[in-house]
C-alpha cells in the first residue's frame, strides 16, 4: 500500500489518499473503511444519450465519484472491494443522491474521508504501507491425491491452488499405475509451487501431511530439481519445513501453525507471533485459568485493574456498524497499550483469527491471577436464581 497524501486535524477528522499495491492491501482497505465514510474514486458509469431525432444510445464513461459508504463487500477470491453508497458531490453523469457501486482493486488510487481516524485504523494504515511487514510464509497441505497451496500473510490465509488427482489405492491397482498417478500428482504440486510462490519474499514453505506423503513429495521435489538443474528450488531448499498434519485439508493449517518446531522456525513472522499468543492463551486457560479470560466484560474488568499483559482482539470487532461498539474496542486497545500491555490484532481471515472469533473475538492473558472476576460472575448468577 502506498500513502500518497494525508490530511488529518487534531480531532482525528480528515482524509488519506491511498494506492493498494496487491491483494492483501484490499483486505487492509476493507478494515480501514467503515459505513458513513466518504470514498472518492474513479468508476465506470453507463450513460444514456438522446440524439436530436429522439433515438438514444448508451455508452460507458469513466468518471470520478464521491459516495457516502453504506455497504462494503470483500471478494476474497478476486481480492476486490465493492463499495456501495449514494453520490454526495455534483457529477456530470451521476445525480446527487443516486446509488452507485465502486469497485476498488490493486493499483487504483482512492481517497477516504473519515470523521474520526482512530488509533487502530491509523496503525493498520501504517502497517499496510510498511513493506517489511508483508507476507513471508507459504504452506502446502497435502494427502494422497489432494493438496492445497496457500500463502499465509499477516492478514489472511489465501488459497492459491487446489490439486486433486485420483490415485489408486495400494492393492487395487498394479504398482506401475499407482506410481504414474503419484508422479503426476507431485508434478502438479511442484508446478503450483513454482507458479505461485515468490521465494524473494517467502521465508519458509511448510509442507504438511499425514503419514509420509510430505517426505515422499519433498524427496521427489529435490530429486527433480537436481535432474533439471532448477536453481530456484535448490537455492531455497533450506526454506522447506516438513511437519505432520492430521489431513490434507486447509483447516489442518491451524494445527500446523501450532507445531512447536514450526513456531521456532517462524518466530520472526507476525503470523507465527499471533499463533503463539493464541496457543499460550489456550494453554493458560487449562493450566492457570485465573490469568486467562475472554469476552468483553471479563477483559474490561481485567483492564480496569491494569492486569492485561497481552490483549488478543479480532479485527472483525472494529468493523461493527455500531459506532459505540467500535469505540469501545478502540478504547480498550489504547488503554492496554498505555498501561504497557502487548496488543495483538488478529485477522478474521487468518486461521488463528477464525479460532479467536469463536471465543467472542477478544481475550486477554493477565500479569497476575484475578479469580475475583469469575467469582463475581458466579455471585451474579446466584442472585439471578
């Protein structure tokens, strides 16, 4: 993401001119933009023109429009943002108050006006514009005949390819037939890796599977690289990390990212940092529950006592259409930071964020035990009975 211009007053009101560079930037834009903002961007509009003889012709024209945002849709597959709203500025082709949908995509400049640029939104813009914080992790999750090639960024897990090949089971076909099917499968996975992974950015490639599929594939990959003198694969051999998973389906990524050997290898990536924090919280929930709480009321109670060491919060909470609710979570984040706590904002498109969303979207690891939080809840429950 490129920041072209920034103009924000002391009260937090103002505008930014931004240019998204890639698909991940569209996810950042989705989180930056909220209902009620004004968006200015170029768009295509179908225009009807009537001639002197009364006949009409239609043409498509490119124009700049400013709309008041009413609905935002993010297309994960195309990495495109659809923003619907009413026109709020005079326009040659679009009437004031008319509805229009603007499609935002990479490399198209837009201007976003907000009544309040809060701290969470400003930090997301800063992170999106910092190239050092971009994606650096890829994964291949596989089993016999099935594989998913994924890119794991700090914001989302994106499927790049699905490979599905019918491989005859052992004993139900002759050995030659099975070997040919396996070779075809491995060739397709290898081709997908070469097509979709940029080894200049990617620091590590996880290869995960049940059984020995991962080992057999990696051996095939390296043997092929030697035979074809594929310098790209040979020079990046040490970036491949082989780990166990329960299946070759995408959801197995969660357990893969929690594997201690993976966490150690990827300790310097944000994706691993989030996963490690969530894993620490889940462990503490079982071993030291008085220092691990989730749910906004419990977390706010801990914050009031300056007890939060690490705050885990899902970005989905900052997209709430309820302005007071959004402000509530922004205030919580600001307070924890002011009190010296660590704040980790999870993406709801990341496997760790999906898991956090299942637990209300907000959780906290405390500096010291606070059993009174749970006791107060029990006392309230008893009073209600």
